[in-house]
C-alpha cells in the first residue's frame, strides 16, 4: 500500500510543474528584477512572437489576471520588459521575445497569492502561437500533498517536480 501511495505522489508531483531553477555564475548583464532577482538583458539576438493561453491544471480552464514573466531559457533570469497579465480568456502574447540559440524561452507564472502556486516552464518554442502555459491551483497542489500522506508539509522547504520527455530524433 505504501508503494502505491509513493507512486501516486510521484505521478502527481510530476504533473505539478513547480520546477525551481537557480542560476549561479551567469555572466550576462543583469540588474534588479521581480522580487529583487536578476533581469537578463543579453540574449542570442534572436527574437520570436509568442502567443499562448494560460490555463489551470488539471482541467485546462483559462486563468485570467495572472502575471506571466518570460525567462531566459538557459539562466532562468527574467527577460527585461517581458512581463504581462493574462487576458480574460487566458491569452498571453509577447512580441519580439528574446530566445536562446535554439529558439527556446521559459516562463514564470506568479498567480494570485492564496489561489495559485508559482509555476515555471522551460524549453518552450518562442515562435509558438497556440502554446498552453499551465498554472497550478493551490487546492490541487494541496490535494496532491495531502493525498500522498506527506502532510503536514514543512512550509520552510520547497516542493520541486517535473518530467522528462524523450523524442525520436
């Protein structure tokens, strides 16, 4: 029974997409950004026009009014001037978005405190025009933790989850 609970927890946490990534030794020009963090002002020189929809996990309903910040895909530093709030239908757009040499970008979704947990997504193609960005409702996040038997959770520590994807090349 314990093994199945652990398996369920791992499966649910892999879907949560609350990946915390740090950056040390980044030699890009930086200055103070969101929450005092660095803002990346250097890029590959490549840009893209991005359009997507911010949706809540797991039912994919639009999530309006949430702050979305574009991130350097390699360093996770916020990209200067690329922050927006999702529209009533969840739409998020960025024009001339700096991307890395592979054309990839990351996103951080802050969400309304108490309703959503901060989420990060990386390796998103910058030229996408139909991408889904996900945000995790706090209720779903807590349900995964409580259902796993890990409650009460130590709030002084973070929960990191993610997934690995393989493609045939």
